[in-house]
């Protein structure tokens, strides 16, 4: 079963010390999607684990563990949380100052996943990891070592046409690379709110929770 994030953006009105919804959540969700790396970074959700607890790599260091729903959340967000009820979990919130302070570029993490023969050949040719899965199984699936897969894609070994070959790969990425669209699209969108509302980074926050 997959896991999705549900979120809202709030801006604090300092004059009355009250948080209000800023209607931009749908736009931000287009850049977030189902990115388990990001979920791990934001709140330790699906951290190093995929479907059925499949190993996806080393755990990330999250910005913080889930903080719950803030007591001063806007009425709209409270209603949103109540609508999802017990289906929602790992509720938390982070302001823009915290998101910008986080070391996206300096921290690195090791990822693991299985590549098909075709995707592995593409990786060896271009150096780019385009597609992989946390785990794979089936009557015609055969998991082989990297050395054996190298022999297959170089035609040193004749593959069985009835078999789908996969090999386990491990690679390293910076946290930025693991959550690039969030850093490049979501953070600037929040910064624009700061400018438009003439407020501080601490006055714009992301509230979120997850559903499996």
C-alpha cells in the first residue's frame, strides 16, 4: 500500500497573532507527489522502508519527528485533519525558516533498489538512474549479482528469454538530490509568500500529515 502526504500552508497575521490558510497547497502537491525520500526527511515517515518493509536504503536524518497538530492551527486545517480522522497519521508542521536551515546539500544518503536488465544497461551507458524498484518477485524473475548482469548486457552470457533479470544496486545521493523538486519548487513558492505578505520566514509554515 502506498503512502501520500496531505498538506496546507499557513501564514501568521502578527497583528492578531493568528494563523490563516494560504491557498497554495494544490500547486505545491504537484511538485511533491509520492516521494518517500522527502517524507523521510520531513518527519521520518517510510524512512528506509518501502512497501511491505522492503529495504530502500539507509535512513535519513529527519528535520524532526512528527510534532502533532499545532494548537494554534487555522480552523480550515483543523477541519481538514478531522475530515481524514484516523486515516491520517504522523501529523506535523515546519516553518520556512526551519526548512531553509536544514542541510539539504551537505548530507548524503545511500539508496538501494533492484534494476531490470534494460534499466541497468541504461545506467551503465549514461550513469543515470532512471528506474528501480524496492523489491521484485515472480516465477520468471531472477535476481543476479552486478557481475552477472554485466555479463548479460555485454553478451558474454546468453540470457534465458523466459527470465526477467534484476540486480541489486546501491548508490549515494545528497538529500538535495533525493528531494530536488521540493527544494527547487516548494521552498521558492513559500519564499514568494513571505515577500507577498511582507512577513518573516517564521511566519509561513507547512502543516502536513500522511495516509497509507
